[in-house]
C-alpha cells in the first residue's frame, strides 16, 4: 500500500531560532523536505542583528512522520527548536463551538424583556398556540446532533466523550454551510429504547435531529422509530448524507464514460449503514444491478448470517469481493482500508469507476490504479473527487426546516443528489472534477431548494 499523502489533519508547527545568516532557513526547509513533509506558512516571529526566530507549518502523514521531522530539525547544527505543537489538537483546545446571544443585555429594560417578567408573556403565547414555538424560539433553526459513540468515523466504538469532537465539528459545518444552529448531544447509553426516549424528550427544542456515528443495525431502528413517533425530520447522516453525495458523484462519473445507471453493474463493499442507504437510493434513481458485499463476501440468499437490511440486497450466487468485482462497471467502497487490489480493479469492465471511500485509508490507494480507471474518488480531501457529506446535510436540513417538513422522504434525498450533480457543468466535468467543492456557496442553496420542492410534492411540507 502506498504511503499516505501529508495532509492538514497531521499539521505541525515548529518554532526555531537560528543565527541571522544567509542559508539558515534553507537548511531547515531542506530537512523538512528530505523527510517528506509539505511546507506551509513561514512566519518571522522576531529578528535581531544576531538571530532570527521563525515558525513554520508542516503537513505530515502521521504522528510518527511528524516526530521524525521534528527530530531532523533538532539535529541540524546552529538550529534551536523552541517549541512544537500539533495544530489539529491546538484547534480543538477548549472546544470548537460556543453559544452567543442575539439580543443585547445592556440595560434593565433589556433584561425585563429577554427574561422575567416579560418572557412570561411569550411563554403564555406558545402555551395557547404551540406552533408559535417556531416563531418565538430557536426551534425553527436548530438541529440536535445525536450520537451514542458506537461508530465514530472509521474508528469504532469509542463512546460518548470521544465522539464529542466529531459532533462539535459537525455543528461548525451546519453553521458555516447552512446557517443552522446545531448542538452536540452525546448520549452515555447504547440502548436503542433509551436513545429513542431521550431524543423524544428533548425534541421540543429542536427543528430537526441529525443522527450521527450510531452503529448498524441499531441505527436503522432508531431512525425509523423516531421518524414515526416525532413530527420533525430525522436524518442519519452516515446513511443518507453518504448516499446523496455518492449518487451525485456517480451521476456525473457515468456521464464521462457514457454509461447509464440502469445498465451498469455496481458492487458495493460494506453492508452497514452507509452501504445499505447507498443501495436503496441507487435503486430509487434507477439502478438495477447491485451486488453488495460485507467482510464475508457477497450477500447471497443462502447465507444464514444476514440481518433484515442485508437480506434486502441478497442475490442468488455467493462469492468473494473479487468475484463480485470481475466485470463490474462501478465499485463503491464504504468498508475498510486496503481490501481492494490492483488486480481486482483490472478485472472490472472497460472504463471502470472506483469510489474508495473508507477513511482515512481508502480501500485502494488511487496511485495504484490511476491508469486503470476512468474515474476514482475517495473520502479524503487531499485527492480529487472527495465524497464529503458536507455537500449534503447543511442544505438538506436548511430546506427541511425552511418548509417545516414533518420528515424526510427518499424523493427529497434524490432531489438533493441531482441538485449537487447539476452544479458541475458539462464544460467543467472531467475525471478529476465530478463533484462541486465543499466551499462552493451554491451547494447548500441548490440542495435546500430541491429538498423543499420534493417535500411539497410528497406532502410533508407544512409551510
């Protein structure tokens, strides 16, 4: 397997002092480069006639790689390393989000209106007309990000506390890309009934609920029960966000190879929350030939270990992942690192499409098959065609909350996917650009509009 590319998730800052002489900075940057680090910003902290203090930013590939670079700089003659720190950990110090007041509290009259006694009038207005909670509180713009910490990223069952940094990050993305106020709710239970009850009991505060990093198959039941028992939209991002962006990217990739979704043979490796949701949405969009694999191979009807969700996609003939990929047009991986070999990719149909979305290490490194595929995508930001859920969930919730949808429908997901795909024009479409950038400010607007339109057509929009 190829080495991972240095990237900002392992970003390092080194502050050092050297004699103020020509070539001293070059010796440091050369040492970093020789050990495979990517240089970023270089700042002068202090400079005198005799010495120069600088701080450099270096992207590395791992903690071990970062330490090797630090030691290389320390070993240089006449270089004094003053301080080093991990920039990712520094960003997380004290948490990444906060709560701010929208109204001033600078005089007694402000306090009397925002709190007691004036707030009592507002409470009575909501008690008499509960729908006014959307008008007079944060509910209409607020999302609960709920997790039990059982499937954190690709790291496994880390628990509620370890899940909190992810949920804080999610809240940042909701705010920055959708203008929504979201708050992390990390639950100290992994019991399905308890999770459902907790979310039902906190629902009065929130306009919608984003379920996150909850392991399959429990996540399916939790989402279904909450959607049935609450009148606000419930969205499991690991399922539907991944499915929306995958369909958007695949729609455009198929345009490049001039193949139809209804005709191609698709292999999905990973039969958990994401894999099942992708398969369901692809079927809704017109896919007819899907083989799904888990760690034991193809989901086949003769297997006795399949749960209800896996059984939905069981086929008659079993086999290994390599068997499924032979002659396939599309591979979609939401599974584990390194499970696909170059030989397996070469066995696929002409002009194959490979989405290796396991994170942080994909099913196969793009460098190994770049000449053998028509299009390749990953879940990583340091390669082209990142399949990133942030393209979906801010706009999905923006649209759902703006039309006060009572729930989500498959048509709303389909509309979101096609809206994302449509933002890449035919003139801009190429093998390294099948999906818009997460920083494209058109994305959330287009997705929100498509979601509202589908919600109204499906009769779930209340305004």
